[in-house]
């Protein structure tokens, strides 16, 4: 990527609107439906993104800038907050993301080479972590959309073959 900071900002800018649209247009029941055993619902994906947007990625950016090592993280689909509607959670995600986009906007190209020791992965650079942030964000948004697809795929009859790569759980 020629301009990583710009491309990461662009990718991270896109997803809050997707979540706001999903939570405004899709029923809470559909968003909360577990698509398959061991798979997260769309709502759990949103909860996980909020958790990492608050407690992981911005903390790690600050760690890199301060020359500190990084700690591991155990993923969860829960926000740990008091119960709120999914629309409120999507709005919270959008607020957190806006603040984090400002954090990224303050980074300079020379910051991308800063490195830190991760307790599970070894030495990583800020540039690698930014790639991970964008991929992580897109991955869990796609995971949520794949969860929402499952009842539609199940009811698509002969057309189901067109969606086999998205069927959960994956055939063994």
C-alpha cells in the first residue's frame, strides 16, 4: 500500500455507516440470532468491534508512540456495558471510531516503522498493526453480514449452491 495511513482511514471510515444502517433497518431479533453453534451473531460482532475500538487498537497506538510493549487480548462478543439497544451500540461504535480516526490522522509516515513486542506474537510494527486494524474491522463486519445471510440461504432452495461459500458451519 503506497499510502497506508490514508488507506487505513478510508477503510475504517466506511464501516460505522454500515453498522448504523444495519441496526436501523434489520430487526434486533435477526441481528441477535446465532447463525450456527460457535459462531457470533451480528450483534456479538458489533459488541466485539466496540470492545476493540475502545480497549485494544487505540491503546496499542498509544503504546507504540510511547515505546511500550503490547499485551495480548482475549476476544469477546460482549460490550461489558449496561444493556443498550443495538442502534445505541452502533452509535457508540461510530463515536469511538470518529475519535480513533482523529488519532490515526495524527500519525506520520515515519511512525509506521515503530515497533513493539507483543506478548504472544513477538515484535510487530505500527504499520502491521494498522493493517490488522483495517482487516479486523472489515472481517467482523463481513462476519456479521454472513450471519444475517444464513436464514436467507437456508430458504433459497435450488439457488443455495450459489451461496455455499457462505453457509455456516462450513462442511467438514
